[in-house]
């Protein structure tokens, strides 16, 4: 399968813990995006990478969130000191030109 | 600022009925792209169509068709002869012209939950 993959698929954590998610984009795609989707809503843009450079961050991305894309391949999204409001589906997408292809998402539940 | 509105939160139809999902968008850009994605219960967003702002031709793909009207800023999606497998949440999305700083980030509507009953 050569689509976008994300790990883990599900994560349950206690408030205050740190969590890290991984996204592996389609191999020839140099653009990578993170979105967050809460129940009953459309996905909301969080951040964008072109190769290894993080070029845009949404205001949704508080100081507790950090994303990296070392070497322009896979990307990680870390949330520090998780809060219950962080519970959501975190989606990764990639493209070169044109439409974005999405991964299956990581569902985070903060208890 | 960009905005996408999908006024229909939920639609329920009986199999074989035709159904139209509405999408209205706002943007100040003259060049932009419109998309429809499907999100089945499994959760993964599936790309359906991409349209650029200069191409107002309607498109048909099997049972799916799309009507793009720039004059009313609408990009509606019709499923003909709906099937139970069409049950999903459908999202309309908008992106600006690709730029170095923002790539082609998407602004999504809130989605329309379509339920097709047998």
C-alpha cells in the first residue's frame, strides 16, 4: 500500500501526558499537512511543511503543539501536557500538486 | 478569509433516490480550487473531485455529478440513484492558488451526513 499512513491509529492518554503521532506521506510528495477534526466538524488546518521546512502554522497550533519533518520524509506531531480539549482526530495529508491525499488519522482521547 | 458553508447537516434518502448536496464558498482570490471529499464510517477522507476556478464545466463521473456556478459561488454535488454504500459524511473544501508559504491548505465545510436507507 503506497498511501499516507499514520501511527498510532488510536491513542488514549491521561490529561497532562505528552503524546506523539507519526505520519508517513506518499513517497514522492514534498508537501505535508496536519489537520484536526473534532466530532461533527470538518477538518481544520494546523500546519504545513514543504520538504523539511514548516512554512505555515495555524493559530489553532498552541505552544503545546510542535511538528517536525526531519529530512523531508515522515512527520511527527507532538502535544505536550495534553488537555481534554485536545481530544480529536488528527489527520495527515500530502501532495505534490493538486489534490491532497489523507491518511486514516490518529484518534486521540484525553481522559 | 476563505469560508465554506454546507447548510445541510443531515440528509436521509431511500435507495435509488437522487440527492444533491449543497456547497457555498467565499474567497477573495480569483484563482482557487474546489474539492469534494467523502468520509465513510471508517474515517478516512476519500478524494472525489477537484475543480479550478476557471473551469465552470459541469462534470459527471458515473452516478456522481458536480455543478459549479461561479455567479452564485456554489459547487453542488449530486448522486444519482443513490445506494446504501453512499452513506457517509461529504465535505466540500476550498484552497487558494498554491503558494510557497501555504501550499494548498484546505478550508473545509462542516460536512453533510448522508444516510441512504434500503
